[in-house]
């Protein structure tokens, strides 16, 4: 189905559900569509992007502007500092608190919400009832894994759990370490550990945005990275680095990690850093598609 706004709004109007999830890979226009839907049905927006959670990380995360955030009430945006840790379990807890605060005396939801973002793990944890592992951290193993390069960790996960390798963001060292830790300590695959209960946690109307021609999406990603650099991504990263240091959040976020490497003289040029950001963002978009295509309830809308 083509994804013009009218067709999306017609699809939303055909559903009586109070939760509308707008998902899909990066750079597909989810924020604009979510704001339009929220205005159309008088809803509030709940962010489902793991990086919009953090304050001061604006350009590199393509965070909506203050004006856009003001058009419709947004939840779970700018709620943590870049030197804090935030997980899918934290997200589900915060998500539930928002929902529970908008129930009537009978427990029914008295407000509509548009859940928008591209972090598949967060969407599955909050909406689809993905089981969150209770396994604690293995300090000795974690320190051993931290000393390894990201590429080495990715290969290790591929050998341990090939299916997890297709889903975990290979450029996010924190998530790679956690995935390896869970698989090694439990003796199970990540899919077995994070098995989904038969019933979703919330009755949700799902839609996702994408392009039928992958090249069209990749061209937009490449152009967006160039715009980010022109808007001052290097200065934003430099300011965050001076203020917070090389935090786990910054070093596990595409765009920030590569610019930090450039600022430290580990990249030959800004152009090299830019190309690496473009490449890793394209790879990340492919991982996002894998997450969302696993949900048969999603209705796909294509921009092209």
C-alpha cells in the first residue's frame, strides 16, 4: 500500500484501538506521520526510539525540533542524561506508568496514544509482551568482552547464536556484550530467553513505514548524515565529550562514536567518519526491518 497521509489516516480510522504504533527503519518519516496521526485522533505521542531518551543528543539522533515536540505532547523524550544507563526494562516500566496514569475507574484507557520509533526491542518489550531476562550481569565475562573490538564481538555472537546476530545492532557494543553474556550464561539462544507470551500486553493498531526500493531509503540515509554534519554534529559531539566524557551511551550510538573517533585523530578525515556513519546507519536500517517484519500484525505503508 502506498503511504500517503490520507491512506494512513483512513487505516487508523478503521481501527477503534487506543494505541497506534508507527514503526519502521530510520529515515522513513515516522515522526512527521506520528504527529499528523496524533493531531487527527487527538492523541499524545510516546517515543519508542532508544536515543531520543537522552538529553542534548539532538542532531545525531535526528530528534524532532522543540517546535515539533510542542505540536503534540511527547512522552519519554529527553528524560535521561548521556552519562546514564537506560534499558528495555526501564522503557517498559516507564511506558506502563504513562498508560496506567490515563485509565479510568474501570481500568479502561481514556486517552489515545501514538507510539513512534524504530527500536524494535523496546516496541516488543512494551507492546508485544517480550519476556525480559532476569539474568544478572557476569562481571568477569563482561570485563573480558569489553576489551574486545566490536567486530570481534559480532563474530562471537554469530557463532554462538546466528539468529541473534541478524537482530542485534552490530555497531552497538553494549548490546553485543549483553547478548553474548545472556547466551553464554543461560545456555539458551536469545530468542528462547526473550520468548514472547501468546498475548500482547496492549491491544495495538500496528503500522510501519518503509520503501519498496531499498536504494531510495539508503539515498535518504546518506543525505541525512550529510545534513547532520552541516548542522553541527561535530560541535555537538565535541560539547558532549567535554561535558560527559566517553560515556557508554555516546560510544554505543551511531554518529557519535565515529565523530569521537575523528576528534581523537583516529580517522584520517571527517569524510571518512561521514562514510562510516552512512554505512553503519544503512546496516542498522536492515536490522530494524528484521525486527518489524517478524510481527505479522503490522500493516506496511511504502513511500515509493
